[in-house]
């Protein structure tokens, strides 16, 4: 599952994910009927729309033995919210539960399903890590860091308040630019303090927010999706 | 200078902008929330199976709320057996009248109050004062803001928006003498002044952190000891509690005690836990002779019937405020209601008005930090989303409804989705430099006020999939 | 319908309406969840936790030690007016007499009339027995009773208490297991006031600067005797 943000804005993340998974011996399919998991609608309180999109996603991936997505946010939507969205629907509830069980965020899949931490990646330079909020919900508190620490050549620098939200939050960023702006500026300031070459995260939402702020401030720090980092050899 | 600190309001945008522009407040908020959040994490980490204990606490609350009528009846019987009196207050107004009447009947003139958000909620002080009863807040932070004529801005640190200088100013003016701005000496001045109040007091008013149905017990948790003083010195004690504060058994209490202080500050226990079961017994030297328990509904039963019932599990520890990246930037007064922070964003729309608090359910990035800090793991993000849904039902925003509907219609059709990606790419192409757009049109302009927006990729992933196959 | 009945009726129908299909969950049993215990050495754990909470702990190793320790604390404070509760170790040790012999102004409950609350406001130090101690949290547990007024551990700026090691309970849960709504051979009714004290009174209301003693005692001293008898 590519996620709509990565599809349109960060296709390299998808390409990197495919390369990485293939390198690890996984067969990758990409059903073209997938679009969006419905999280924006769900979060905004348009639950009927969200259910329609969820049904599309559930149908699209009905046959896949496992679904991997380079996004904590989409994984959280599928794993945590789909079953709840259909809790009163005798037909779709079991399907939702079934898909939830088969769906994994990338770092979850690598560390907890494939049981690898060293994926043979290489990165020359200093990098830090921002934890996407949805990983908290998924309980993936250490997986990405464990993967990063095994990357050759990578010098890991911890980030102050690494697990504080960057201020993205979908429509929140547009509705409350003042509050969201204060959050992302703080995030950018902490990142600058680490003096790294790249900041790594697992979600396109965080990366577009943090990256947009760093770019506005003409920062030299690059944004890098975990998949991109791990795909490099 | 506006009066967001003095009065409840519905101006979230104005109040939050003011807070963001106040560097002193920003500093105070960071100091408070950093310290307390670190305490919260340390507190849970030090408890071997804190997550299971939190689940257990949550189940007790779930069970109690699902049998609330029975437990209230049991609580009443237990209190009466001990010689206490139980009062049922359907509304804030009824609660105020009940307390005023108790004071008048017992001929009380001087009330001392231990920190109680429930009494804030019902605006008790003005009612008592109108009836000729002097009321003194005795939690030091509450005392400061009472003197300053303000509202609390945090569940457990009500005066966090004050500095040592402003406290010295406020207290100096109140006492008519020049006080140094040193926290220790200011607190000792507070002790002196409040001791006199305790000496005179004939009425003690408290909330209740918990009430135990099987024993008729009320429990007060404080760090200063004012809860003890308030229940020990005056001859009459009135405890006011929301009906959701009842728990079934005496042995359920330590489950919550183990979590409350750890969640709030990281202490293993707060300094004082005062567990009061009925009025003073024969032969005892001190303690209140008369004990009244006021059970307050004030909208709670309405919430009990809805999917927002989970909000009634709250034990008012303040952990969600400390964990919240929005609270830590705008502070408590911005939220407008009695309760602030993530839990306030749920309670204020539910109890005040969904229509008049349109921002509160949205002023959250749904990051979930609140839930992971909450001792009873309340799913605050879910309820915020639920409130957004409720808003759409009550006051549909036609334009927004249409936009989301169109968006969803596009997303349900892969060909339309593909077309939309293409259109966005073409439309935004001219605006981009080096992959970033500095100024977006439409609602995107709010985004680019602060940061750049990524340009859509020249080729979407689905188009590149062919090369990968 | 009375106001009370209407109130309860509202709650009752809200309960029914809000209970999700599948019914109401049962009251869960805790089992061992959350039980911390005190580790190998409850005395040490108690002292550590009390000190972490800002209190002071003393181990009295010989028969003279308790008095000596009390005396040292009082001297270091320059305390004059001492208030004592009755019964338990305080009586067993004959503390009142010993302190009087040192020339201190000692008030016991026997010296106080029913209306001498002022003595509590004026005292420099209150000395009490304890009901139990909790090792897990460094907590002193007091029960209200005719011999043990609540004010003695509350109004004076310094609180000293005497306890025996055998009064230490490992975990907070153990304390609550001692009480029940109906008394039995192993359990008693909760007292009118059960007070848990964990360190000195604290406030952080001004800029989070920790100040002790804003309302309750600013100092809490616990003297632990080696004895093994139960509470007094
Ligand atoms: S919602 Fe949870 S964290 Fe927030 S105040 Fe209530 S109990 Fe504490």
C-alpha cells in the first residue's frame, strides 16, 4: 500500500520500499485500484466517506497475504480504525479485522515480521530521527531507531523531544497555522541543533511539514524517509 | 490586555494567538509541561506493569459507569449509615443552592475551600459570597488566582501562568504590604494568611478525587495539605463531586492512587491522601462534626448515554495537558472553558455547547500523546473526531461537506484519482522551485504562511510502477 | 417523583442507553496486577522512598536510641513547645516524662481540654504514633481515633513519628486489604479519617520552585524501632 501522499508527492519513497523489500526476498505487488485509506475523512468526522474509502481499500487488498505500507498513519488507520468504523456492520467488520491483521507499517514488518534489523543499508553521514505520532498508537516505539542503528556509516544523533508531534495533523496545519507553525518551528530548531545531514521519519505527512519548514528556513538538513534510507546500499 | 484569564469565553482564535505571542507564558508552559511529562514517563516506567494496571483502572471505571445508578444508591446508603447527608444536584444552580442552604442552616460565615474543579464548574464562590459567606481558596495556586480575580489555567497547577514577580505584585496589593518576589517567602506569607483563615473557618468545602460506594468514603489528594486542613478545622464539611467519581470498593482505591500521582507528576503518591469515612466519631478530638456529600449531574447523565461516556472516566490528573503539544503552546486560558487541554476540548463542547466552541475539537493534531499519558488511557483523539462528526450533524458546513464529498468521490475511482494527480501537477507546476512551493493558492495559503509545500512529483508512484515490474 | 428519584431515573436510562450491545462489563478482579512489594529489605525500601519524598528516616538500634533521636531533632530545631498524642510507643517509651525532664514545654492530650485547639496551632512539633508504614511509597499511615487527633500531624510545622519495623507493609495494596465495609476477624472498618502522608507538605505553584511546609508540616521525621510488636 503506497499511501496517497507518497504516491503523488514522494514517489521515491514507494520506489525505495519496493527495492528494499525485493532485496530482502519479498515479492511485491501493487494493486492499481488503491487510492487513499480514508484517514483524512475519518479524522475530519466524515465517517461515511471514510467507510466508502475503507471498503475500496479492503476490497483492493482482499487477496494479499500481507500488506506493507511505508506510513505509520495509513497503517494505524487500517489496523486501529477500520475495525471500529465497521463495528456495527456484520459483513464488513470481519473483513476489516482481517485486513487489520495483515497490515504492517514498514519498520514493523521488517523488525517484527521478517525479524531483521540489519537490512544491509549504507549512509555516510549524521542522521537523526523524528517519531511520527501514529507509531505511538501502533506501539512501534523503537523499531525505526533499531533499524537506523544498523545502517553502515550512519552516525545516529538523538533528537530532543523526538516523539513530540511536528504539527502536521492534516487539516490542523491549515486551520491553525499559528499553533502548527510554533510546533514545526520548534521541531526544526531541535533538528538544526543536532547538526545532522538528514532527518529521518516514517511518514510522508511529517516529512512534508518538517521539510517545508526546513526549506523555508534555507536549512541544509535533508528530509529522508526511512524507506529511502534503508534502500541505499 | 484582554480578560481571557478572568472570564470563560468562546474566542479560541484570539486567545490562542495572544498566548503564542506571550514569551513569559511560553517559558512557563515549557517549564511546567517538560517537568511534569518527564515525571509521568518516569512514574509509569518505575511501575513494573503500569500498562496493565492502567487497563485495570479503566475497566473499573467502565464497569462503574455501566452500573452508575446502582453505585450512586449504594454510596448514598453508606454515607447515611455513617451519619452523613447526601444531596442530589441535577444542575449547577441546584448545587449552589444546596451548599448555600447548608451554610445558612449551620450558621457558617467563613468557608475555606480545598482545590476543586467541580466547584469551579458550578461557580460556587460568588453564590456563597452573595449569601454573606466569606470564601477562601486554600490551595496556594488557587489562592493566588482568587486574589488576582482569575481562573485556573491548569488542572493541577492553576497558577502556572504567573511568574514570581506577578505573584508578588498580586499578593502585595492584596495584603497592603511590599513582598519580595521569592517563592519561598511568598509561600510562607501564604501559610500565615491562610492559617488565620483556617482558624476562623466554620465551613470546609472540598471536591472528591474519589468516592467509594461500599464504605461511603470520600478521598482527597493534595500535596500541600490544605485538603486535610479543610476537613479537620471547620465543624462542617461539604464535599461536592461529579457523579462519575464513584468507585465500587475500598480495595479499588489503591489502583487509582498508584496511578494518579505517577500520571500527574511522577510522584509515587501525592504527599497527602485523606480518606474520610463519615463525620468525626464520638471521643475524637477533631474533624468535621457534620458531613454533607453533594452529588452533581450537571450534564453528566446526558454524556453517559452517548459514545462520549469514556470522558467520564477522567480522574483530572492533568497528564494529558502536560503531554499535549498544543496545550504547551497556548496554555489553559485559551480553551475558554473551565477545563482546558485535550480533555477540556472534549468537556467544554459537551457541557457548554458544541455550536459555540467550534474550534476546540479541531485544535488538535490528533497526535495521541494525551492518550499515552492518561492513567486510564482515555481515547481522547477518538472523541475529538466524534465531536467533529457531531458538529457536522448539528451545523453542517455546506462548502466543506461538498469538498470532502467530492474528494472522496474522486478517491473512490482510481481513474478519477489519477486524473486529479495529473491536474494538481499541472496546476502547481509553475509555482514550484526546487521541488517546493512558497505560496499556495486557496486554503493551502495557510500552510505556506509558515512553511513551504512540496511540489507534486513529475511522475506518481503508480506511473513508475511499470518500470519496477 | 422527588428530585432524587428523577435524578436517579435520568442516570438509569442514560446507563441503559449508553451501554453498548454486549452488555456491561463485570467488575474486574485485580489479581497481582500492580503489586510492587518492597523487595528484599522493606526497611531499607521504606527509608529510601521516604527520603526521596523529602522526609527523614532514623533507625533506632538500642533501647535509648528513640529518646536520643527525638532529643537531637528537637535540639536542632530549637523547638520548645511539643505536642504529644497518646498510646502506642509514645506511652510505652514514656516519652512525655522524658521530654519534660529535659525542660521542654510538653503538652499531651491529658493536658488539653476539649476546646484547646489553639495549643495545636501554637506547637512547634507534633509527635505521633503511626498505624502502618508503606515501604513501596515511603508513606506514613495514620488513623483518626480518640488518642490520635488529626491536628497533631497537621498543624505544627514539624511532625515526628515513632514506629516499629513490624508496622511496615510492603505495598500500598496491603494497606487497603486491612479494611472492609463489615468488620471481621482479619479486617476492620475504615476509620473516620485515614491519612496517608508521603513526605513534607509541598507546593510548586510559583514557577515550579519546590517549597515545603506551605500548609502541612515542612519536616517529617520517622523514627523506626527494632521491635516486633504490632501497632499500639
Ligand atoms: S483525560 Fe486522562 S490524562 Fe487527562 S486529566 Fe483526565 S485522567 Fe488525566
